[in-house]
């Protein structure tokens, strides 16, 4: 290996540990990575307060679970752009929420897949046992992605092949069927209302907790009502 390539590899590892939780901060040999993609496009504007409440309850449910020390959560927001955070302890999960812009769902899926699989492999290389959940919440069709459906579908296929649990929550009729088209293995359809929004994130927290207890990665039957 050349000196230049070696330095690039080291820089890549440094970036992974800066963006995510460093190995020294992880107290368990088993780690459950949770990716939560959240639609914050303008059409979600009516539900800003309800979403903040739902995210708060989601965080509290994970914090109160026995499995909390094994969970690292990445919050990924998307409107016409995507903003993907690192995999952090549940206590650092941000519950703020504002809306505006369009929907770049495909871009988020592709970028999120890359960041999740890179960090997952990094942790495995350190000798850790790693499982992961890749969950998306959206209320509509893609409008602003640079990438196309087939690109995002390929990323979902990569996640499925790596036995990462793929889960899709559609909020209202406009988003129904998108998860199937993209190849997600687990689907939850809820209607557009505050109570259904709360139900969706309550279901997601329960499902994450139950999934973390399982020794099996990926597959179907993720959502626990």
C-alpha cells in the first residue's frame, strides 16, 4: 500500500469516528444501529408540533428500554436536501422539527445506505457484533432528488442483502406504495392525522426495541403494533 493510500484510509477512519460514536465510547460488544429518515418537506407543515411530540416520545421510549446501551441512532432529515447525522447515543437524539421545501427521498436513501454500511463495517472490523435498522418516514412522492427510483431501489437491495432491516412508514395516501416500489421489506401505512403520526412513531420505538432483542438480522415482521 502506498503512503498516500495509507493516509487516505486513516483519514477515512478518523472521519467515521468523528461523525459517529467512537469505539472507545461504546460500552457493549453488541451494537444496534438505527437509521431514522424523517420527511420535513413543506407538506408536513401542519404537523410540526405533533412531530416534535412524537419524536420526544420515541426518544423517551428508547431511553427507558433495557436495550438503550446497545442502541446508536442516526437522525436523517430530508426536504429538497438531505441532512444525515451520525450514529449517536439515544440521549443525543434531536427532537426538534421544522418543515419547508420539497422531497428528495431517493438521495437520502442512497446517502444513508452508504453511511450506514460504512460505519457498520467499521464496527465489525473492531470485533463488534452489529445489527441495523434502516427506517424511513414520508408523506409523499420524491420530487427533488438528483437520483432516480432505480438508484434508490439498488441501495435498498444492498441493505436487504446485508440483512439490515428495512422499514418504511407512509403517512397518508400520497406515500402509499412507494416503499414497495423501492423494495423495503417492512411496510407501515398510516393515515394523515396527529393520532396516526403518534401511532407510527410509537410503533417504530416498540419495533426498534423488540428488534434489538433478537439475534436475527433483517427480514420481515419488524413492525410491532
